[in-house]
């Protein structure tokens, strides 16, 4: 514990010295929120993306500057990676019986994510610095739920079709979702110096999933495009 306090004290002093010399502080910490639009990328023949769905992320930000215009940026985020899918299948449970199923699903996936990124910043232009950030973000599932709707049409021996509709809300699908996710993170934006060491950061974020989110061999990857709003101290 004493070592941690010593490290924080050294970082604080370094910040003050750097600010006094007119340079960017060695260490930043802060908060951010990221409203986003999420979607699923899939090559499964029976399941397709059904458009985007509003999601959200929030968390802590830390930056460690190791050169004048370069920093290692990380943090801890809670990310709601939401998306919608739809699909249809035809199968024969018994000889002479045909079932046609159509369905739609609205997924609400929640992860703890740890971004690991390199941040490149310009020199200060007026009160502004422009930045580009790239890296990866491992994520760990903490919750997964879905709203399902569908219709099953059953025909026996070519006779009349019987339709059965169903609707399930807030269904727990945690067992169907992989526990680990990994995504590439690319963002760019601007920082505005409010006062002293305090900066307002605005940026656009593209989060591109590398891993399949579902068990069972289905190819479904979670992506989102968001607006990052943060304050750095």
C-alpha cells in the first residue's frame, strides 16, 4: 500500500512540474461516457443483422505519457454492447411434417472491458490538441439478456398450416455467450484545455469485435460506433 501511495505521489509531482514547464502532464486520469450504436456482423446463412441498437459505455481513463506526443492509455469500462438479429429456418422434425421458423432477437450484452491503446497527440494548437488512438480491448462478460419474437408455421403432409407466435422478454442468454471478447479500438478526436491540467476530450470511436460472441459454432461478432465524451485531470 505504501508503494502505491509513493507512485501516486511521484506521478502527481511530475504532473505539476510538467505543467509548470508548459508541457502535457506525464499522467492523466479521468472519466468518460460513450453512447454508441451497436450491430452484429455474421456470415451465418440462417441469421442476419437486423440493424443497429443503442448502447452505452462508461468508465475510468488513465494515460501515461512516455514521450512528448505519445501516451499509453488504458482504463476500466462497463460496456453495453447491444445489437439486433433476425433469421429463418426450415426443418422436418418427423417425416411429412415441415416447420418454418422466423424470429428476431434484440440482444443486451454487458462486459467489463480494459482498453490497451497507444495515443498519439499533436502539439497544442491554441487550446486544442488533436489525437489518434489505436489498440485492443479485452472484455469479460458479466450479463447477457435478449428479447425474442418469432413465428413457427407447421404443415403436416402438405395440409393446412398452423401458426404459433411467441414472445420472450429479458431472457437470460448468458450460457449462450462466450465469457471472453476481444476487439480492436480506433478513435480520433480533440482535447480542449479547460483550466490547468483539466481537459475536455471528445472523439469518435470504432470498436470492432475480433472474436465470435456466441457458443455453438455460429459466427457473430459485436461491433459499435460511438461518441466518446470525457474529462481528464
